């Protein structure tokens, strides 16, 4: 289901987004992030999109994505366009990786996730 915002002039160059993970109901901190993102996009005349981060299957809870979307609706946070589900975009990611490989923009790495985290610069 796509909920369209009321018609108003749009800034085609600006697109904000909110990307929750459907691992349970929307919690207060995520709602605050959604409101901030929504207001930022609308204040710039841009679009506001929702992208469901449904890639962590073991933690995903059945029905949580729908509960999250209904919560956004209850707070009048209406998104533009269809909700994008990350799990449906595997082919697009594979194509992008193939283009990067084909252009020589990748390199092999045998580092573990722990080694990568330990090597990160302090924030």
C-alpha cells in the first residue's frame, strides 16, 4: 500500500528516507528519527520514502513491517511512492557489484568482521 502525501510543490532533487527493520513494533527512538526525516524532507519540498530493512530474517517478526507502516500512518507520516523492501533488491545489488568488479573497483579481503571493526578510525 502506498500512502501519498497531500499535493504540494516538490523539490525533485531532495529525497529523504526512513529505513526501519521489521524486528518488532516501531519504538520511540525510531519514531523520533522518522519524524525528523519526514520534517526535513517536507521542509525542503522533497519526497519522503520508506525502505524496509528486511534482511535480518532470524530477527524479523511476522507482521512487524505492517505494524510499523500503520504506526507511521497514525502519526500522519505519509510516504511518497511504494515502500521498498530490501529483500526484493538482491538482483540490483548483484548487478551493481558486477559493475564494480568489471570496472576494477573491488579488491579481495580476507579480514574478519572483528578485524575490520578493530581497524576503524575512532569517531
